[in-house]
């Protein structure tokens, strides 16, 4: 199919070429030979009257025009995928959707595990791929490589729809046998204790640590740093250390581990967990159904915790 003398099939190749910036890798994704992929790039260069990708040392770099084309091309392909080629699903039980969800291990433990069980009961052919957030999370959402991103409010992209999932508070967790801590804890005692904390990314700076520095100009004594939320509670067992963690996750682990949950010594900011999706999926009925499932499960859990 051609539109204004452009073979629309070339847009798929252009999207992959701009993403990979490498003929060999692009050829693999397109299931074409390298020479055929080079030929496609030549046709695209002719149409746009621009080199699009130029060799710089051992790398291919996009030209300014190529950078300008990257997002519009992806938007067009996503629009075609969601509005033309996607078949409407009237019976959710028959849906065979595969959802790619980006969420932390904390969210998977406190919410998604239950949601997946509920979905399996109502729509057993729906499948999931759960992906860990990283430095490219935003880019992956904007390119339509994930269906749903669940993260704190400050990680939400402004140009795509988002919705509040739930509010989260932080609590302190200590080992049940820790006699150095009573039922409450002063800020002075809190700062004296060794801490177990979690850090992600290159900065490796724990979020609460940064907040304490900004608010009080004081630092916690970090004795153990881990790289996932689920190990926080386990790492205080048998020690006099303390972990500051999400209240939902603390309650989950307190059911099976010898833990005590304490209020933090100061009022910590409430964290708002949001979910975001590409704007091309805004009217997707199956994704909307899944979002409603997530919100419903979060509200049910909140009601049970308050009871």
C-alpha cells in the first residue's frame, strides 16, 4: 500500500532501523537479509531525501530528520495496531491478549499476584510479561513496548494518560526479637540503629535517605543495601537493624516472618502509585478492563487492612 508515493510497509522497517541503528540487528528483527535491509534503507533515503542513518566510526547515528521522524513513525504504527488491525473483543473470557507490564517487585508482590489470579479465573487465555523498571522505562512506554507502567507519580510521562492506583505509606520494620526497640521509636534512636535499605540505578541513593537529608540534614547508618524491595524485611531478621518500607509489603511479610511493624519516628510523605499507558491504548477495552481490575483489587486490599 502506498500513501503519497510512500510504501507504508517501509514505515515498519524505518521504525526498526531507527530503534536499532544497526543493519545487522534490524535485519534480524525484520526477518530479512542484511543486503535487503540495506536496500530498504536506500529506498527510505531516496523518499525522504536524507541519509537518515550515517556511519560514525563503528556506529550508525541518526540524522536530525531521523530523530524528528522517530516518534511520529512509532505513533502511526501504534495507531494502526490498536485501531485497525486489532480485533474488537466483546467477550473478555475469550481474549488472548498478552500484556507487558512494567512494575517493581514490591507492586508484583502486594497487588499483581492477586490480580493475575483473578484474571486467570475470568480470562484464562490472557498472558503477562512482568518487567522490572529501569533507566529506559519512559522510553519503552513512549515507544509502545510496554502496555502499562506502574510507578510513583513523579515517574509518570506528561504526554500520556495516567491514573492514580493507590496511596502508600511507609512504616518501620524490626525483628520480633529486637529488644533495643520498643513499641515506638524516637528519631534519635532511629538514626542510631543500623539500616537495611534498597537502592536502584547508577546513583544508588535510597529515596528515603535523600528525603531525610533534605528535611533534617541527617543521614541514616546504612549497613545493608539491597536491590529489591522483597528482601528488606528478611534482612532485619536476627539483627537489631531497622528497615523503612512500604506498609503493604510490611503487612504481607509480617504474616509469615517474625516482625514488628512500627510507625516511623517522623511523618514521611505519602507515596502515590500511578499507572500510565500509551495514549494510543486509551480506548483499548481489554486494557481498560485490566486497569479496573487493578484499582478494584487495590481498594479491596485497603478496606481489608482498615478493618
